[in-house]
C-alpha cells in the first residue's frame, strides 16, 4: 500500500511539523509498541540510516510479501519512517486497522537494557514519538491509547520485550508531553459509530464492490477484509461499522 516514508527521519520538532501537514485518520485510536529484537543495539551501533531502513522495507516486501509495514522506527537520536501515519500499516494482526505501529530499536527481552545507555535513549525517542502522535490525534496517553504487540490476542509475542511494562511506558510518555508547546489537548468526544448493512451502504454511496467470503469465513468487500463485519440473523444481512467501511472503501 505504501512505503512512502522509507528513509525519512525527524527530530521531535520536525515530527510535529510533519504530522501537522496530515489529516488525522479516523481509524487511528492509538499506538502499538514493538521492539526490533533483531537487529539489537550491538547490530546497529550508530542507529538507523536511510539505507538500513530501505533494507527493512526490502525484507517486508520480498520476504514477507507485505505492501506496507510499521510507521515509525525510533533509535537513540531520531525517529525514522516507513509507512506514512495516515495509512493503515502492518505490525500486529489485531491492531493494524486501529493503531499506528512503532518499532523501538533494540532487544528488550534480555540483550539490551531499556533503563540505561543507548536502550534508554531509544525509548526516550519512542516516548516523544508517541507523545507527538497522540497530540496529533487529539488523544491522551493512557492504557487505552498505548498498547503492546503482546496485547494482541491473535499472536503470541513478548514484544516490546519482557523488561518493558505498560506503567513504565505511560510514565515516560506523560513525562515528555509538556515539552514543545504544552500538554496534550483534551481528548475530543468519540464520534458515534453506526453498524449498517454493507449492501445498503454500498448502494447509498454508489459503489459496486462485490461482497464475498474467503475460506476463513472473513467478509471481503471489493477484496478488502472488513474486520467488523457480522451476519445479522434477524435481518439476514451482513453489517459492519460505518467508520470502517468509510476508512477502507471511501465515503
């Protein structure tokens, strides 16, 4: 889908300025934290550079067959881009459609220490990256807006590392929210969502996408998996959240 930010990098002020040029994506409800594990800090003694991030893209594209990936890669001084933050990425099965993915450089299952040295520097970059993303989205840092890959019930991971706790990350993000322009704004009221019949929504929006099911029973509309799709036995229709249909198929 998009690797348009591959090789781009920002400090905090630059990231804030960049995000301000983008429309807030309706699908984004928070940030999912990962660690790279491999490479660890010893394998990247000078952090990332543009060519190394291009190598990451190559691996995702040619080894995993992904057309997009995580959004941001913090190292000990800057944050690097891959998939633009206004595009749904691939990073955690249950959270791809609702969260931006950030991959913190290092292995925090044991090889690297997040509380000292370069490990701490990488996580400090991650903290202000998360703070700026949430500020852009108009969200507060809490357990509902910051989660971990290991929170994904569809995968079996320790990511972002056994040594990383939610309380520690929340404290770190909250500790940097006051820098560069004040506290995060209050969270806006959550927009009301509505479950609609997919066929009726397609007719109302003038779209001619075909509704199908794959061998796993997932509902596809125009080849796009609609995660919120459910069959309503009472009305004998397949429904989905209007917000997901709009995000995936356009208004």
